């Protein structure tokens, strides 16, 4: 466990060692190192013994950092018990970092910052711990001097988080001239980092906001904080009510408080800790419930959002999975990033090596191509001579060919003109024949129309004659029928007359004929002796007049008969 703790505090111890070393050298005298050893020994309750053992370590009066680290590992940190938990280990780490900061802050803080401090001592110490956690101890191969620096990837990560949080949006300020120097792939020591915070961030943002963001970064990277946020807590499992509290999840446990973080109640996780998702009564409740069950206590928690509960459960399971790990969550993420960057770096190196090999292959191919080009140039010169000779022959043959082609073209032109004239004559002949056919066709159509007209005229005349004949027959039949009708009526009158005479004779009554009756009889007898009328076009008018006369006689006869019947004694 001592080796683990020494690995955690190596960068902060280096800063204290550098502060106590002689200027311009990588060695520190044992007399000065006793102060640092005494303070660290006080943390482990072995301060005097550790300072006394420093005198007997080595034969020189000064030590370099590698020798001093070996001494700390053998004489001081070896006394640390292996049964310490992560919380105790984090507490010891913080105390040692505080000791190293107290010894080195006078050298690390710039003179301008000392005169006009805009960042509090607590925030500066948190930046120091953040720098020691993310920084790397590198050794110069030429001078064999060690130095703690922040690599460009980690520095870019920190600056992006600062900018994105302070600006309240995604970090798109890399092109801003005020922050362009932060992303220049440079290495930062603590003094450079502190000057960037003082001159860049505190200049463009409010100091309170910068301090708040530094605290968030400290909680995320250094203080082993996995997640923070509000949850609903129920004190009693059956009848209690849910109350909103602020929770802080760490790898070793979970804490909660109302308003003051100093009054936080912390519950450590054990090997039996589990997460129960209480989903049985979610349908009848607005809360999304879950429980944290330890050997000592059960925390009944709930959220109003199902997604928010899933995030907390995932964070809790991550913390429980790292329960037995010695390193904090921030160092775990740091190692994970380093592995990813190492993988990317190796991939980039492989691609670079592949590009170099491709370049060498292209270079060899280019040399081979140049040799081949020389051979081709010689061959091309020989082929050029042959080409010129062939070109002269080709020119002569082309000249002869052009003459032959010209003659053929002239002959073809004459032939085309003759064919064109002949085609025009044939086209004119075709047009005349077509016109003649059209005229003949029109003449045939006119003849057919005339013949059809004559046939129709003959048929109409025949039909007219036939209609005249039928009309004459009908008029003759009507005249005959009129004559028969008149004869029938006269016969009826004669018969009636005979009947009357017979009655008169039977009754022997003197009958004085009236003058009108005699006149009627005379007219009847005269009409009977008249010949029948001839049938002509005026037949219809004559028949109508005869009908009128006939009707008058009938009326007269009927009147006389009524008079006779009036005098009938019966």
C-alpha cells in the first residue's frame, strides 16, 4: 500500500523536492530534505525516526530525486499498513499534498500573482492537486533532470471543460484569438497553468464562476466523485415521505446533505452492497424508485424521471465495480485516457511507418522508372529516326492518295449531279402522274354523282306518276261511292213514299198534297232523270254541292212526312 501511495504523491513530492534543491542543480541537501521527511513522517507517526534515517542513507550530503524517492519508499512509506481503505488512503494523499504545497507554493506562485491575487489559496491548492494528478514526471535523456509537466492532451481536456462550462455552450472557442495559445500542443508546467488561469480565464470571466468551475473539476478528477445531483430520499421505508437532497457519489460510498456540504452524511459501501430497482409500485406512483442496500443501512431513493434514475443506477454500479480498486475514479479515467491516447499514438506511428515505407517504395519505383525512362529515351531516339523516314514515305503516299481522292471526288461529283438531275426529272414525272390520277379520280366521282342524280330523278318521277294514278283511282272510287250513296237514299225515299201512299190508300183519307210536296217530288224526279257527274279535278267541290242539295231534299221530305204523320188518324 505504501508503493501505491508514493505513486499517487510522486508529482507533489517532486515539487517540494525541487523547491528545496540548490538552484541550477538536480540535487537537494539532506539538511533541507529533513524538513520534508519530518512532515511526511508526522503523517505516518514516524517523523523523528525518518529524519534520523536520512542521515545514514547514502554517502553523499545531497540526493537527487530518484535517490530521495527510493529512500521514501524504503524508510517512510513502507510502514504503511496494507489494510487501509481507499478513504484513508485519499486522506493521507491529501495531507501529503498539503505538506508539499506549503513548502513549494512560495516558488510556484508568480510574483505578479502574489501582488494581485485574484484566485484564492484554496482554489490554487486544488489546481495544484489537479495538476499533480494529471501531470507526468518525465526525465530529460541529456541532462537526466526530472520535471512534472501537463501533456497537451490533458491540458486541452482541462481547458475545453473550463471553456465549455464557463461559456455555457459547446467549446467552439479554439479559433478565438484570446484562447488560441491554449491549443498549441505545448507542455505546461504548474506555473504556466496558473498564469493561463490568471491571465486568460480570470480576465474574460467572473472570478466566482472560475472558482466554481475549478471546484467542479477538482471533484471530478481529484476528489473521487463519480456523480453529483439531487435525489428524493425517504427516511422510513413504509410511511415516510420523499424529500429532495443533494447527493455526492464516490467510489467508496455515497453522501447527502440539505444545504451545507459541511454537514454531509456519508455512507460507505461494503462488499454486500447492492442496488435494488423497486419497480413493483411504479405504475401507481409518480416516483421512479430504487434502493441502495448495505449491511448497516438501506437508502430508499427515487427520481421523477426514468432516464435520470437509469443514469444514477449506472453510476452506482460503476462505483460498486471499483469498490476494491486502490486508485480513485479520476486516476482510473486518466489511465483509460492514456491507454486510448497511447493506442492512437501507436496507430499514428504505424500509419507514419506505413507512409514512410510507401514513400521508400515510391522512391525505389521512381528510380526504377528513371532508369526505364533512360532506356525508353534511347529507344525513342532510334524510333524517331525510323519515324522520320516513315513520315517522308507517308507524305509522298498521302500526296498520291490526295490526287487519287481528288479525281474520285470529281468523278463522284459529276455522277451525283447527273443522279440529282435524273431524280428531279423522275420527281416531276411522278408529280404529273399523281396530278393526272387525281383529275381522273375527280372526273369519275363527278360522273358517278351525275348518274346517281339521274337515277334518283327517274325514280322520283316514277313515284310521282304512281301517286297521281293512285289519287285518280281514289277520286273515282269516291265518286262511285257517292253515287251509290245517293241512289241508296233515293231508293229509301221512294220506298217511304210508297209506304205512305199505301197507308193513304188504306185509310181512304183525302189527302191534299201540299204545294211544297209536289215541288219536292218534281225536283226529285228531275234529279233522277239527270245523268251522273263526270270525275274531274273539281269533283270534290261538285260532290260537296250535291251533298248539300241532297241534305236539303232529305230535310224537306222529312218535314212533309212529319206533316202527313201529324194528320194520321192513328
